[in-house]
């Protein structure tokens, strides 16, 4: 009987292992490459967003660098936001292609980049007036 019980337990474990598991709709997971892309994307987007909000709060003026020292150019900040956005999207795509997961850092970097682009358009409009 002892051998039969072991065989039955093994059979039950195999049956449990073969049952389809409930799949979550969204899976979050970081790998080294998505973490690197997400960290760079989030940091570039955050710095650009801080500068853009600072420009909106102080009113971007051409003579601002005389009082505060060197101020980043508007075009450079736009390029930085777009590069950060691209890195965030690359991290999301890489995670989705590899194992179907979403990288949280890349998602945050993408959102911060989109917010930076949204607020950046107000800086451009106020600069053109």
C-alpha cells in the first residue's frame, strides 16, 4: 500500500501542475535592462519637468540668464524630454516582448515624459509671444 500511496500523491501533484493557472491581466516585473532604461527615462524626465515647471512659474524670459546664470536652452530641454520618453517606451516594449510584463520604472518615465511634453508646450507658447 505504501507504494500505491506514493504513486497516487505523485499523480495528484502532476495533475495540479498541469491545471491552467489563473493569469493576471497585467504583470509588473523589472529586469536589469528595463530597470536601467526606466531609471534613465525617469531621471531625465523628472529633471526636464522640474525645469519646465520652473520656467512656467518664473516666466521664461530671454534675459533670465543674466540674473540666474546659465539657463538650459528650450530646444535642449525639448530634446531631453523626447529622449526620456523614447527610453521609457523602449523599456516598456522590451519588457512586453521578453516576457509580457510591464516595467514600472519605464512606465513612470513615460508618464513623466508625457507630462513634461504637455507642460513644455505652454513654455513654447509663452516664449513665442
